[in-house]
């Protein structure tokens, strides 16, 4: 069951942010300017006014409609992080740093969470229940530097703790799906990498039920990202795991996504259907039909027709047969 807060976050999609982003090699080398509800005309008028005042007075005039970050924020890849210098002190100040009103301190605390997850996994495990809600808070932060650092932190949390965070996963998953569906490319790409880390390190039998509700979300972009994660998770079940989860259940899910609005969803559905077809045919080989049994009744075609509506079965069979023929011709 998803929490009420998670559902609210999912249904209130963020507006496109109007920002001027100057980022080179993962760091801000110029002032970072954020705008929220101002029109382009208002922004240009304020910037012109500010420039005139600067030229006249020789200094910047504060502008209430603009936030300026005067400190650099570096996005450090996981492999480039170093261990914390003082584990005990880092743990003592961690929660206060994550909940700080100073966004620079928040970013530093998020990077400490990453360091602790990588180098001091056991030391922080008992704090996860308090740490994860504060990471979610940073994921919601409108400042891109905080948001992206929190996304990178989520990926390291998945890698370090895997199934241990399943009970706290819903609000994190909601935010990552939202961020991966935005137009801001560098945030979107980071969120996608974090989602891939989630599918890699969280057991599929625990993750698939978490993902399934998002496959029916009203936002097509969220459905597409959820489909991608679902498709990547299913093969990790293995042949026996897929059979235990239910090939019939999975084929119905994939058939629904096959007619989705976005090509990303449809492509994920096609990949999933091919995986299910392979597993189904392998299971037939391992359990050959009896002498009295009609071989056709055990075919992939018959299976699809018995589990899906005529239209859905036709669509699934068309996709799997065409793709298989293409693979055969290409080999």
C-alpha cells in the first residue's frame, strides 16, 4: 500500500521550471538563477532593471524575485567519493544537516549520506528510517542542485541497502518517477540512473508490486518510466521466479502497456513480452505434452488467446512473431 503522502505527490505534478542553468562537468561555475511563476516578459524587465542599477551604482541591487547561489556545488560520482573523516561526528550532525535551511549544508549532508552508505554501511543502517524522509524532502526541493544531489544519494542508498529500504520505498519511488519525467535533462538523466540502480539492487519480487500501480498512472511519462523499470525487473526473477509470479499475470500487464500512448512504454512492453515468450517456451521443453494431449493447446499462441481478449492476443502475437522473425533474419 502506498502512503497518502506518496499518492498526493504523484497526483500533483511539478510545473515546468523556468531556470537558467549553467552547468559544466557537473558543477555550477556561474550564478544559478531560479524563477518560479514570473512570465518571460517580467523576468526580462527585472533583469534589465537590475543591470541598469548595477551599471549606475557599481554594485548589485538585491532582487526579491531572483535567487542567486554564490557557491559552487560539485556533483561527485560514487566512485570518486572518499570516506568521512570522523564517522561518529558525521552521524551526530547528519540529520540536522539534511534538515538545514541552508541548501549548501543540505548538499554536504547528502554527500555524507552517500559516503556513509558506501564506506560505513553498518554504521548508518539504524538511522535509515529517519534519513530517507529527509532525502525525500530534498528530492522535492525546487533548487536543482539539492534535487540532483538527493537523486544521486538515492542511487547509493539502493546500492548499499537494497531490500532493507523496501518499507520506505514508496515516497522515494514517487519522486524519482516524477523527476525522470521532467523536461530538465540533467535531472531527468540522474533520476533514470537512480531508477536503474533500484531495479538492480532491490529484489524483483519485492519491487514489482511497488511498480505495478504506476503502470496505470494518468501521466503517460510516469507510466513509461514505470514500464521501463518493470521490464528491467522481471528478467531478474529468473525462469522459476517468473513462473511463480505468474506468466499469465505478467502477460496481461505487458499487453496493456503495448497500447500505451508513449513509444517508451510500448517498447518496454515488447521487450517484456519477448522475455515471457522465451520463458514460456522453455517451460514447455522441460514439461513435454503427454501422448494424448494436443500439442497446439500448449503453444504460445494458444496461451495468449486463452489469457487475453481477442484484440490483445492479436496484438501480442503480432509483436512477438514479427520480432522473432526479424531476429531470425538478422542472425
